[in-house]
């Protein structure tokens, strides 16, 4: 079974797929004239604009939900694995996919807003919705929805709980089954409370955990500031085969950097689009820009924090292109993953590393599982439109709780392989969709920029722009605004 799963990973994440991900992000960057640079000021300002409503959440809450999915074990264990399998050069390619991937995140999140619906009194949207409404292929939308359900409820929660359990075992010698049980109890208390509770928890926990983690990394960098030039030199030389030790694995550096970068920041995966659709905004591009910035927060800030702690303290091992022969062995007998980061912090702050990483992993990974549930629930809502979805949603909660507990006690290698399968399925389908559907997002971007030039606070009118099947903006948004004006 494990051999079959690894073979499937090899197909889903073959070299052509890696380069396609890079290529699509680059094309979107060119088509949007590198909005990730031009609109950086708007990205930051819009995070704190808008308020929640009975139907939707604020821009910041939507950002927090998306970040709770983006900022997870991939930021700690995934970054360490990328360095182990691709060398320091993998960090550069993680940065690269984050920079160009921000444009992919913008496109998918803007589309999610354009084609969102009000369903059961709340906003719903995401790839399944924009595939059906924008492309007109319901079978394609259902295929994504089923893939997302499989990935979010069964294949991917185990990676997060596995990392939490491993960190707690290493730091505090807590049995994996006990950790799994605690996670399940806490998760149940949140997901049975609905979307609003998820948003509330995310908006407080996510900023706190990210800031604390980055602060510790800055302390460690500060303690080793003399290594700054050599570390950056090593990253760039290794990325372009200019380093004698890591030059032979530049292909692995690109592959692992892109793969783990996408796993971490989720640009193009379609997951962030679900949260983007829930935001209460006057123009789809506003939330598209906010979600584009979430990619920066995830990779350029949090993943870089992990990479710098590991590289500044030389707390890593790196394998050759065969994945078995060690090129560098600074940590004898230490498995790639959270242990690299724990060793790095221990080097600088003895007695602090294991516990800090274990607690960081708990918050990072737990909020990610919480986000997975929200995404899965949204796809259940899509599949059960017009029917009573209470039983499927209840069964979803039981399934994701079971998968989370199972992941805490199973082998780490299998957990990551299953996660790569789930991620790969979603990436394939969503990338095809956003390539076919880029035009409405680009039209919306031009409209947003034109209104900004005229000094207006952009308001979206899908009918005026000729964007079809955007029913919410055609009907409900106009009615809601009319009510606000009357009141």
C-alpha cells in the first residue's frame, strides 16, 4: 500500500507538474503586471478594512481562516524537509513560489468572491462554485469538491496531528495516543460551534502564534548575525548549482522548494479561496489582494523564520539526489522535520528548543486542521445544495476527528505521502480551472484599479462588466446596499 501511495505521489508531483506550477504563477504575475508588488500597500491596508455581518466575516477574519490553513506543520517540518532533501537552495525556491504564487492566490480568491453565493444564511464559495458558474462544467466542479473532501477530511489532517504528536513526544514524552485524544476533544469543541467560532478562534490565535515564532527566530538570527552574509550566499549559490557541495542536487532543490512551498502557502491549491469567499467586501479584488498577502506572511515570514534558525545554527542534514546518501550530517541520527528546528533553538537557547517547537507545532497544526474542516464543510454545502445537509456535515465532523486521531499515532512517512496525494489532486484540478477562468478576475482587477484612480472606494458591478453567473453581485448585493442606504 505504501509503495502504491509513493508511486502516486511521484506522478502527481513529477518534474513537469513542478514547472507548470511555477509557469502558471509567472504568467499570472505578468498578466496582473506583478500586482504582488504594485498593490503591496493596498494588501496591508485592506486587511483591516470591512466588518463581519450575519452572512460573512471581516477581511481580517477571512485572512486569519486562510492563514490558519497556510501556517501549519509545513512551516516547521516542511521547511526542514525541504532543506534535508534539496539543500539550502530549496529555501530560495520556496521564496520564488511564494512571490509568483501570490498572483495565483489573488486570481483564485478574487474568483471565489465573484462567484460566491449566500447559502443557508452565510457566504459560500471556492473552486467548486467558480468552476460550475464560470466554466459551466458541473462534473468538473463535483470532481474538485470530492477531491477536496477526500484531502481535507481524510488525507491531510493526519500530517498536522502527526507532527503535533511527534513534537510532544520528543519534548515532553507524552504518548501519541494521549496527544491525539486531546487534539480531538479541542477540535470537536470548535467545529461543532460553526463557522463563526472558527473565525473567532483564528483571528486571535493565528497572529499570536506567528508573531511569537518569528520573534524567537529573530533572536536566534541576532545571536548569530555574523553569519548573515554566508547564509544568504549559501542559499543563492545552492539554488543555482554554484555551490560545490550542493551543486549536484539543484533539481532536488527546485522540486522540494516548490513542493513544500506550495504545501505551506497553498497558492493555487484552492484552499484559501474558500475563506476568501466568506469575506464581507464591496469588491472581489479587495479580498483577492488580502489573500495574496497571506502567501507572503506564510512563506516569506514564517517559513523563512524556520529556515534561518536551521541554517544560522547549522542544524540540518542534507541527502544526495538518491535521497539516501548524506551530503551533510550536522545532526547525527536526527530525522528531518521538527527536530531540526528544535536542535537549532537548543543551540542558541539551551533547554528551550524542544518545548517551544512542540508548542508552536501544536498551535500551527491545530489551527490548520480547523481550517481543513471549514474547507470540507464548504464542499459538503456545495454538494448538498437544495437538500438537508445536516447529516453529511455531522458525518464529516466524525470523519475528520477520526482521521486526526489516526494521524497522531501512524508513521510520519505515510502521513506525509498521503498529504502529498491529497494536495496534488487539488492542485491539478484547481490550476486548470483558474487558467481557464483568469479573464473575469483580470476584468475585476482593471475595474478596481480604474475606480481607485478616480478616487473612489471600489464597488463591484458584475452586470456592467459583463461577467455572467455572478448572481450574488447581480441581485443580493444590490438589494443589501439599497437596504443600508434606506436605513
